[in-house]
């Protein structure tokens, strides 16, 4: 089974805690031992936001800010690589071809950001499509996709399961409301829909939740079911 796991920066490195990074790396290694081919995409988290805020105050434009964000995601990617054993490509992949080549060689491939104007949510979706992954997993700081941002709307309800088209509509609505944040961004949702990519959004603050989700589809987040898509055959075994 080929799987791309997106690990949000605020999930991997809310602070510089080597034990937390180690715990995420252990899950990736355990999945590799189970025979999974793995791509990981790492976000920038609070550190990226701090750098972007400071650079904005200094007059940087939006593309320059995104470039700073990308640099931070790649530093976080290096942290994860440092914690992974010999099976990982030691280079942070800077594009999908590099990442795809590493996976085809049998290495775990780790990416951060790729280009301005998007976030690592979209990188993970494009990476998953490029390598024809069976499954895309977003390990975020919220436990799935809600009808609204649960941090700002107490009536928000969680979807156990939803169609990819429904995900696009829900995310578009959330992104329209000022101050709300969605678990994955709109570009990522559209890429998931277009690629018909089976996707899980779950709370990855406890990394041990990722392994049963990947191996058996067991989790308490949200399943995004592509139109006409199949369950990963791996789960049927
Ligand atoms: P993240 O993917 O961590 O952004 O990338 P985010 O969604 O704001 O972070 P979380 O999910 O809340 O932790 C950090 C920043 O890097 C830039 C963007 O500015 C983004 O906000 N970035 C990242 C890009 O410009 N392009 C990319 O491909 C990735």
C-alpha cells in the first residue's frame, strides 16, 4: 500500500520537542515495516507563522513571505528525516519528481513546501496523486472535518464520512467566514476531488492514531470517499 501522510507543523513541532518528532518517526517506520511505501509532507506550524509575521512587519511581499514559510517547512522536514532510520531519502524532496523517484527506489520520501501561493495541504494532495497513492492522510490538530470551524462555532458537527465534492463545498464555506480555519485548504480539497483520492483527516497530535488509520481504516476522524473510488484493497486483507 502506498500512502502519503501530511503532518501539520503544529502537530509535528508545536515546540522543539525531539521526543514528539521521534514519536512521529516511529509511526512512519512501523508503517514501513508493515510494507507501506510512504511519502510524508511536513508543515511549518507556529514557527513559520512567527517568521512570516516578522517579515511582513519588515515589508516583505506575499511571495517572499511564502518563500520563508517554505523554508521553515523544509527545516521541519529535516527534523523528521533526522529521526527516521536508513530507509529515508536524506534529502528533502523539492518537487514531486524527486519525491516519486525516492519512493520508487524504496525509500521513505519527505517533502515540505514546493512553491508560493499554497500550503503543504495542497502539496500532500498533489504528491499523493503524482505517486498514485492508495491513501492520503492529514494528521492535523482537529479530529476531522466539521461543518464549520469548531473553534469559532459551537454548533459545528463532525462528518464521519463525506464525498470529495462535499468537502470542497464545506471548506469553501469555512474559508469565507473571517477568522475561521479549515482542517485542509480549498486547493487541497479540489485536488482530492479531481484525483479521486481516498483521504482521511484525523487528529494527529497523538501520532499513535495514524497507524491503525492507515493499516485498517480505524480512526475517529473523517473519511473522504471519492466518487467511484474503491476502499484501499489493503484493508480487505
Ligand atoms: P503550512 O502548510 O504549514 O501552512 O506552510 P499553514 O496551513 O498555514 O500551517 P498549519 O497547517 O496551520 O500548520 C507554512 C507556510 O509556507 C508557505 C505558506 O506561506 C504557508 O502559510 N508555503 C507552504 C507555500 O508558500 N507553498 C507551499 O507549497 C507550502
